[in-house]
C-alpha cells in the first residue's frame, strides 16, 4: 500500500454580487423639506462576519462641497432604527451646490483625516470586514425616486476560506493548526474617484477602491487546536476549519508570490501542522524517521509534521477586493510514508542428514 499526499488547491473565487435592500426606505419618503436623508445596500456576503444589507446597522459619512472641497458633513454617524429608517444628528440640509459623499463601515477604520487621503490600515488578525461607498455630485432631490442618498457599499478587502478533507480510508489525518503565511498585514486604501452606484459584472474600475504601500508579511491563523481534544480529524466530507469565524477571513487585496524551489522563502502559502495515523491500530505513521527535520514542528507537543502549498495557482495570481477565494485541500497521505513491502522470497533447501541402520545389527 503506497500512500501519497495530494493537494487539491482549487482556488475558486466569486465576486460578491450586489443585492437589493428589502429593508431600505421606500420611495414614499416625503419631499416637504430639504433634509439630507440616507439609505444603504451592500454587496452580498456569504457567512457570519460579512457586512450585508440586512445586518448593516450603522455607517459614517463625510460630505464635501463639490466646488471647493470644503467639509460639509464631518464623519457623521448614521444609524438604522427599528422602523428601518436611517437617522443622524444634527440634521443637515441640502445646500444650493452639489455635494460629494463618502461613507464607510465599521466606524473605526477611517481616521479623522477623512477619505480624501490614503487611509493607512493595519489588518490585525483578519477578523473585520470593511465596506465603503461613494456618491458624487449629488444635489437636492426633486423627485420621490431620488428622495435619499442611496449608498451602494463595496467590500474593501478580499475574503479567504478553505475546505479540507481526506478521502483515504487507510489513514487517519489529524490537523492541529492551519496558517496563512506571507500575506501583507498593512496597507493604504484609497477611496475611488467615481461613485459606487454601479453593480453586477460591468462595474467601472475607477469606482473600486485601491490598495497600495503594502507591508508587514504576516502569519494569519486559520485554525488552531489548543489541545488534542480540539484537533480536526479529517473525513471524506470537506470541512471548513474556520466555520465559526474565529480566525482570519478578510485579507488586504494583493498580488500572490510563489517562488519555486521547495523552501517557500518569499512565497505566500498555506501551512498545515498535522499527524497521520493507522486507523486500525492508532499507531502514528507520519511524521516518521524518513521525515526531514525541517518538516517537523518542534513546538508541537504531539510531534506533528508540517506541509505547505502555495496560495498562488495557475489561474489566481492576485486577490482582488470584494472577491471570495476558497481553497479546497484533500490530504490522502504523504510521500514519507513507506508501505510494508515483501521482497522476492528465497527458500533454503533441506539439509540432508543420512542415518544408516542395520537390523539386525552387524557384528
């Protein structure tokens, strides 16, 4: 029985599609005064932690006079009430000239310098989704259809997930930690120069925010068992090791580096610490005496081994903002595991021992 390891790094991706806001204010909003009103939709999210139309309850707004760039609304917090209306204080009224609006959520990632300059951001442990919206050249509405400034929020970060499984019934794979290594933790975000109103497949590039000045390569934890009771035992059914969203999900968009040569230096990769066992006897079969010292996790109390594979693939060379990248990993063994083999047999010939008897015995 020869056991090998197979990595199926199918870096699937899909853009977050925009969705309508079933809860937003309708076109029944009155026009009897010139109060500035807001409503919001976001690109669709796929799991807990994503900011979506339904769970967005507050955002912050900057507004500038289009002609002069003077501040008209300075980081005003807008909140959603129980009646699904968006309110803020103090109320502002439409001026005679056009306004440029910039909005973002959550309310902590854009500094007091505002959105017109680069926003330096430390992505910490990749736990927070960031969204932004821009609406330029807005003037006092003259129809029910335009009664509000309707923000269409985009996701500023890329999203990462992986699914992991093992389809080999002859081994038992137990995973202790999974880490996303080499992706930049810090960068600067620039709000787009165009409104973010457009949705679907034909979104203009100028209406999408950009990242620059990336730095601080980081090892993002994706899964971490605290003890043997928490290790992840793989099955043929793919498992999301970060299903509860406790570890890294949201990563600064960036190019993906892969340096061929085996040591992964200066590469971006997924690192998995694990052990492989015989399911019948419980004996550990990997790592073993054939495993190089570089593949042994010295800090592991269980003596786990370490495997790696690149984040970059033949089709995915960068992560884009607002895209969800899903990596599917199947572990079916390891090349260090040697099967018990039987060589060509030899059979010793019988040794002939002759004993002579005379009966009756001769004298």
